C-alpha cells in the first residue's frame, strides 16, 4: 500500500498482548497511522506470511558484515530487510502493505515492534524527505522531540537516514522511536522500531543492525 504524503508516516503498534500461543486469545495491535481517514485495526492479526512473501529460513548470505538472520523480501517487491529469527511476524496486523514484527516480550500491555512501509515521495531526495518528515511530525506526534538525526551507509551500501525521537502517537503513554529509511526512484521505504522509554536503551543496539539492512529492490 503506497501513499503520496510528503512526510514520514508514523505507525504505532500498541497493546500487542498475546504474543505467543493461539491467535484466538490474542488481542490485536492497534494501528495509529497519521492519516485521519483510517480507523484503528483491532482484530487479531494473522500469524502466517502471505503466499507472495519471500521469507527464507536460512541465514542471509549477502557477502557483507550485516547481522545474521532471515532475508525478508517485500511481497510488493519494494524492499528487502534481514530479520532475526526471534521476531514474530504479524502480517496484516495494521493494513495490507505494512509489515509488522513483534521484536520483544510484551510488558505492561505493550510489545516492542518493528514496522516497514513504503511511500511515494513525489521526487524528493533523501535529505528533503528527512526534512519534511521532521517538519510534519509534530502534527501527528504529541510532544515530538528529535533525539538524533543522521545519515549512515548500510552494510549493503544503501544510503540511509536515521531518526531517533520520542513522543506520543496514538497511545496514552510516552514512546521512543528509531526510524531508518531510504529513498529510491520516487519511493521511500521506512522501517520504524517502537518501544517504551524504559526499554529503549536496552533494545536499541540489538535492533539497529537489522534496520540498517533495509535496501530497496
């Protein structure tokens, strides 16, 4: 699912209880996209990858010093990212075209998660997309605060923007975010890690190497 929107689409996955076991007893995640026309999704998410997804169970061998894990190829063919085997895929948890992984244990009704989505950029460069994202974020994220913004080259040679920020977006609790994105051929691919402030420092160093494997296809 691709949208024309000149800003980073903030997606928060909250209240991810029932991380293991049957989906019959699991409470589905609540999606809070910035576009006000969409209603939160509250049904239990599908735990199986769609038939078009390419998710290898073998460790990725890219010839680069990236982290070990499984290579996930976007069903729409927009990107590839390496994910560790410990992340639980929640395909279809928010909406078609937005992939979500539960990246840690649920605590106090919230599960740390990673989501990846694509957006049409209208021809913006990586720097322009970054500037527009930061400028528009306060409209959708209460108490938005940039903690760090920089560029980095991923292990596969992809030029990436990295944004660490805090705020409240679709929940009544403070959250911390780590977003990594790239822009290619008029399209941005954005991977965002969301967790609570108390767990952020502990989890950030484990998650970031995987977000840096993001590459357009």
